C-alpha cells in the first residue's frame, strides 16, 4: 500500500507575537492523498476524507482520534459532511450516516430505485435531507435514514452549465423549487 504524507501547518492564536517564524506543528501519515479538509468546532478538530478513507484529528497536535474505511466506495456516490457532525457516505447500494464525534454508524439504509453512483447534490432542511440522483429526488430523515418520499426529477442542466442553480432553497419554508428539463418549475 502506498503511503503519502500529509503535513499541516497551523498557526494557533495562542502563539505569541514574539514568534514570527512559521513552524510545522504536526505531521500525519495517511494511506491516500487527502481530497477534503474541514475544520470543525471552531478549528478544534479537522475532518479529512479521500476516496474510501476518513479521519478525525485534533488540530492542536494532529492526534488521530479515529479512522474509517468505507467498503464498497464509489467516487460518484454520496460523500457529504452535514451539520459539522455527520458524514453521509454511500456504501455499495446503501447510504450510511456516521457520527463524526461518536465514531459510530448511526444508520444504514437502502432505497428502492436509487442508484448511489448517480448522486448529484444534497439540500438540508432541518431534519429533512433531499438527495438528487440525476433522475430522482429522495427525501430522508437525517436522524434515522427513513425514506420520507421519492419523486422523479430531471433538472434543467443548462442552468448549471451557465453557473447558476436549478433548485433554489427557501429555508424558512423548508421548501425548494426545481427547474426541470421540460421547463417546468416544481
């Protein structure tokens, strides 16, 4: 297995102004190149993920708190950090929700008619998560993974190509509008 080295340089607020020279605070050896780095809880922790691996580390000293390997990883499927504490990730033909700070899988669900490798986007509305899978939208409860609804939806791709959105969100009303390929607005 190839090993790549990830080095992070952190300037902590506690460092006195007398120290003007940047120093390497810590170094962590990981199995793959990191693709995503997300600071959590005001930078106290760092969540890293790439391909089939994910890690949670302390920012101050780089201590690896936990690591997981996603079996059945598919690069085109769901890999989303939500609410700074949950990691949604596809595993073969299922969707799993990991609690980042508890290092546990909260739930794992399969959804009929949904191909995880067709994932396009995710929208959050309190406990409702809406996942778009190219031809279907899937509404799930983030706490349990329970399917709330599923509907066919092929979005107007020309809006995305022009750099705008095809499904604006209206959070105060827990709704969103989708501009579809047939020029309808749903």
